[in-house]
C-alpha cells in the first residue's frame, strides 16, 4: 500500500492561530500526511464572517470605498493576527496589498474568491516548512469549464512526484489561458479528492468540525448516532438529499480510484470519525439505515393524458428544457406523469409552463402542489426496513404529517417521502425515533386524510 495520506482541512479547522496549531499537531502525528489541502479561514464565532464571503462582499462593493475598506480591513485583520500570533517570518501585508490592488485592476470574480485559500496556503506552508504549490499550476480546466482530468493528472504527477511534503490551497485551478477558475462552493474537498486519486493515496482524510457523519441533522435530532462506516453510494445519496456532508463532486475522484475517505474532527482528533469506501464490514449490514436527510422548496407536477407515453413525453421534456426547469424526480406510465421540480424555478414560469402543457399536450388534468420537502432514508438492510416501515408511516400519520409522495427506486437503496415544507424537521425526527426508539407515537386528535402518491422513479 502507498504510504501516503492526503489531508484536507476546512475553514473551521484553519480559522485562527489556535486552530493552525491544532492542525500542525495532527499533521506531525503521522508522517504519511504529506500533502495538505487547505481552505480559507472560516468563522471563529457565530456572527463572524468567512473570508470567502468577505472577499465576495469586497468584489460586489468595489465602487463603494467606505464599505470596501470596512470588509477588506476585516480580512486583513484575520490574516495579520494569524501570522503575528504564530510569529511567522512572512510579510503577509505585501500579499494582501497586492490582492487589494487586483480588485481595482479588473480581477475576475473567480480570482478574487480564490485568494482566501491562496493566502491560507502561503501561511500554513510557512508554518509547517512544507513546499507551497499553487493549484493553478496543477489543476486544469477545459474551455467549457469542466475539469480536464488528463491534463490535471499529468500536471499533478509531474509536480508532486518530486515534492516530499506540500501545502496546496483548495477550491481553484486555472483555465487554458492561465486565468483562475474556481470549483463550486466546497471545492477544497474536490481538490483533496483529486490529489488523493492521482497520487494513489492510502487514504483521503477530510478534517472538519464534526466527528464524522451523523445519522441525522443534530439541530433536528438530539445526539444522533455516528455512522462509522459508509459506502461511496450511501454518502452520495445522503449528500444529494441535503445532508451537510461531502458534496457528490468531491466523492467521485476518490471513488474512481477506490481511495478510502475518512471524515475527522480537528477539535477531537482521537475520534476515528467516519470511513467511506467501496464496501462495508459485515456487521454494518445489520444496521437498518445509514442516515436520514431532507431538503425543502420543491413542487409536484402531475398530469394525466390518455396514451401520454406515445409522443406526449417528448413534448413534455421539450417544455421543461425550454423553461430551464431541472427535474429532481420523474415517474410516468402510459397515461400519466409526475415530476418533482425546484419550487423557485417553477414559480418563475408557472403560468406559461401550464399554458404550454395545455396547448401542446391537451391533458385531461394538471395539478401542482407547492412547498414540498423531500426526506430521504438511506436504507442499508432492506429486510429490516420492511419490518418497521409500517411503524414509520403510522407514527407520521398519528402526528398529522401528510405524506404527499413515496418514491422507491428499483435499487431499493433509499426511499424518499414528500411532505409539506412546514413538516420537514418533524418528519426527520419522527423517522429517526421510529427506527432507533421503536415506540408507537400517540395519535393526535386530527385525522390525517391525505393519501400519498406512490411511484418508482428515474432519479437524476
């Protein structure tokens, strides 16, 4: 096995000098931690700003001198404080003033937003006495904005093969013309995953402020269980359903080369966190589920038309595409179709959308339900889940939670329930309790008369 660990540290892990010291101690505890990916400083207290957010504010108000200076002074204060408290021989103000001038010389938004990671990389490389590598030299994008995998792989191998230990800022790379290009938000996770995959790391550690993945959102469920082991598929499904974990794009590079991912807590480094890999230990398959998550603000569009499947679907897809509506879930049979779409997208064009369907498809009926939340249950043991699903539905019914839809993909790896937005948190909590605290919730006084729509789906 390759004796290499790629370790990525998020914004909360590198928010101030105290956190820098914690990260240094973690890195030095294992000599295999040779390539360190860093994010921009995050918040140090509840009402604090993330540096990336401050950079964006500066970019948006560059013509308002007072407002710009106010935000930039906060950025400067954060970095100067870190360097001074760590007693680093680094003239960070020189870099800050250079970036400040870039604002007024037409610097792109991507360039500006990437400077938080860039500066943190400079500081941490100095603190660790590791080589600093600018990701613009090793992460390459195509003209269409997509990652150029082959070029990136070649650049990483050529650069890192001759570097024993390095600090690499996350979040950005470069276009073919040399201009800076950023990944989506959370892009430092993607950088770490790419480096891990190309360098065939033994493990990709992702250090954050939680001890791995939890079975449910702790702001909804009190003390949810930790999930010690997950598959790539499970974590992607959980992420897609709204969980605040690794995004799907950051999992794929590691998954392609079967690099295990370990989510760890910088503030509790002795906790082993969550391991994500291709397979689970046998004992983990005894667990009923791997997690519960949810996301809100969707609409259900249902239309009925005789023989819809012959020709009508093509017209429906054309209308959806023309109105720039993305489809979260889709189900259809010979005479009907049901779509789940983002509420905000549909509301922008709802009148014209309905008009086009009525004109081009002449449906028997079309109904739209707004303000729908989707709750995903990531199933691990389908046989055990079948034994308790009745209890879940009964508990939800007893609390007057109206299930609008039940979506069961053919793979049976997850089930999605659609409920009203107002019931999202209550639904997640009740499902968690139904599985982990198997009691029947006392029935409320109001009857639940809602009948859900059942369908298998083609998920995006």
